[in-house]
């Protein structure tokens, strides 16, 4: 290696790392899922942190010329690293929402509770709606949802083989199916819009966050939960 090449490479690496940090901050840091997107920065910053720690120890030793103080500097850096490791361990063990220990540990939750761990109060509503719809043995189920509604549970809770169709389309030239052509309708969050799409002669059951709609004859024959309110368009 040419003399002086090492420091230049370290400075270039540090500059590239700083640019990466700024790039993330300017492009994706606004979203709530940013934690998973900055992992690469942590990995890339690890060598730089090691070089910085080594430089600090050398600086202390050169300034003071005392081995004891150099050992003290090393011990201080080691203690800081250990404390940071303990913080990470506590985050994994007791952090929210997927902790390893405690009442809501991933080892004590059911698969369905794990899916709803951030919104446990929604679980009974989704299960009640899915049970009521499943009772009529539908072949096709229409879904009404908002832009960021939580529709994923329907794919898990409804019977296997059920065809799930979006009753609204944002794709130019692609029209959604007629709500009257499906056997049942489930709705997530956007319940006002759901009420507008329910066909004549259907009963809409509002459970709070979610709702479902069935043809009135099927709803009367297979009622699974008390009706909150009925809608006849």
C-alpha cells in the first residue's frame, strides 16, 4: 500500500457513509417503517466506529504517554460498547411488539394474535365478520377498503379457496366487479364507502372497525353475531 493511501481511503469511506446517511434522511426517513431501511447504514458504520475507537485510544496514549491511562481509555470504550449491547438485548427481550419474554412474548401468542399484536382490539371484529361470511359458504367475497386499510387478515380468515375481489379499482380502464355479483362483502375501515356499495336487499353489519354484508335471506339464516345496524339501499 502506498504511504498515505490508508488515511485517504478512510476519509473517502467516511464521506461515502455521510452521503448515505443524508440520502436516507432526505428520501425515506419520513415513513414509519424506516427502521428496517437503515440496517445497511448500521452495518456500514460498524468499521468506521471501530476505526474511530482505535483512533481515540491512540490519541489518549500519545497525548498522555501513560499505559495506565491507555488501558483506562480501552476499558471506557469497552464499557460503552457493552452498555450499548445490553440496550440492544433489552430491546429484543422486552421490546414492542414482538418481545421474547413477558406476557406478550412471541412464544406465548397464537399465530392469529401475532398478526394482530399491534391491534388486538380488532381481532374479535375480524373473526366475527369472517365467521359470519364463512357460514354462508361463499365462492366470491368482495372487499371494500381505504387506501391504507388492513385487508390482509381476510386472506387468512376466510375459507381456503374463496375468491376475493376488490370492489373498487384505481386502474384506468379496469372496472371493478358489480357488488351484486359476489356472495358476500367485507369492509375494512372505510365503512361509509362500504355502505354506499352494498346492493339493495342486503344487510350490512357494522362491527366498529370492520363490517360485512350479506344478502338479507342469507343474513337471516346464518346470523353469527347481533346486527349493529342494517342497511337497505
